[in-house]
C-alpha cells in the first residue's frame, strides 16, 4: 500500500541531511556548550552557527534568537514573558480568536490573572481583521499577538500593516507574530514585518520535534518563565538542545534556499487540488482563494472528520481535521470564521511539503470518494 502523507502542518518527515546533523552532534560534538573545555567550546561554536542560520533567514542579529523546545514554548515565553516584564505600565492584550491554542491558552491564563484580553474574530478568509484588531489597541495595550499564517485554513495576515497601524496608535505596544507555519515557506523578515517578538518551530520544517526559537528584538525586555541558570542570558535557562538546534539551523538554511522553487510547486499542487475538489460533488472548500498554497481545508458535510480520517488512514493516507494540538475537538478556527456546524464537523485539512506530489493528491481524492460512497452519512 502506497503511503500518502499530507499532514505537514502537524509535522514533517525529518530530512535525512538534517537528521545527519543531529546525529553528528549527539555522537561526536556532544559537549555541553556551557562547559569551559574543548568539547564544550566545539558545541558552543556549532550552536552559535545554528543561531546565525536562523537569524539569517529572519533578517535579524544572532543574539536576538533564543532557542526553545518548540513553537508552544516560544509563544508562551513571548506573551507571558512580556507581561511579566511590563505589567506595571499596561495590561491590555489584543489577539485573534483563530490563533493557535498555545497563544489562546496563554491569553486565557493571563485573563484569569486579571489581564485585560480582547479577542477579535478573523475575516471569513481566516486572515486577521486588521481594522478591528488595530482599533482595539489603545494606550493601555501592552501586546498584540497575531499569526502570520493560519494553521488550519491558510489565511495569510498582513503582519506588517497590523504592526504599523498598532504602533501608530500606541508606539510602546509590543507586536508578537506566530510564524510557525510560515518559516521556510514564505519570506519572513522581522524588520519588514515590524515585529518585536516572533516564534518559529523546527518540526514544521523537516527537523526533529522538540526545537523552536523566539526572536526578541534588541532592547525589548522579556522576563523568563523558567528559572535556574544563565544560558541564553537567563531568558530561556537550561542546557541548550544542541543536536536539535543545529539540525534546525541546517533545515532553515536549506529550506530558505529552496523556498522559491518549493513555492512554485505548492502553487501547482494547490491548483490541481482545487480543480479536483471543485468538480467533486458534496465537497465544500473552506480555504480562501488567496490562502497560502500549502494548506487546503475542505469539508464533506455528512461525514464526520474522525470517521473519514480513520477510513483514509486504513488506506495509507494521512491528513488531519485541524491542528494536532486540538486532539480531534471541533475547530475553533472554523467556528471563528463563521462556518456552519456540519462543515466544521466534517472538515479535512490537507497540507503539502516539498516532497508532496500530484499523485498524492489524486490518491487522496480517490480514497475520499470511496469513503463518501461507502461510509454512512450522519443523519441518514
């Protein structure tokens, strides 16, 4: 049975070249980068190389990059760390109801602690409502957080415009961007985006799971959310995961170099996907026309997502119904963009990577059609 993996927004297959970097760090350059001997210095130099590779992709200085365990920690460090550092001057927090659960969870926690949280519904495309989002910024706003790419429907938010408008209303507001689904696929320049904080993750980019990074603009104060050591200026203490950090750096450098050709490929794959979907009875397309080309969200009303996912998985086809962090719950993103319940409960997210092929798409739709023909419709 041929395997078809189209769940790349959940995670990607580790690139063999990237895995080799991690293996070499674990078996040869295994010193603690904080150790003062030769093995420690060797690891430190390679860790700093990785920091520079990620900084190069984001257009910032290496010292503005802090390694984390992934996107969730990076988002939490950005939001909770900013509030801890600046809570005396402001308490307002502004974000989007379609954000990743790690952002919404951090904001929910702060709201319970007395924070003034304002959440704005996105546009039907899944993009942030720039006007309403920035209208919510006032003199009491400490931080605005918005993802660059929505992980479920692929809406691309104009972070540069949002940042500019927010800072025009309050020059001291901090702007945080979750760029986990954008790095290596779309150009991400922290200077062009005008952000103060930006989160990225490795396993969305063919790196092993367990590594991410947070960009903190020089001069922005962030308090740690963990304590105990002085690594990374004590902002993110603890021994750095040098094997995965170096693998992440290699993956970022490789994918950034291939980004243009990969993007062209994603565009062609999406064209084929939409052409088949539009001609398939019973299918509704949830992603907007101008969504990112590597995420396609559709619904087959009458067929519950979980049932269809199991049917497809039995045939070697792997997709999702939304964010892996939701653990199968109804999508808060699709609810936020106003989709009816039958489309939410039958949603399927298909996400491409550089290894995806046109045959993958054809095999997916063939199996989907078989599922719609053989599975019992809900309510029938």
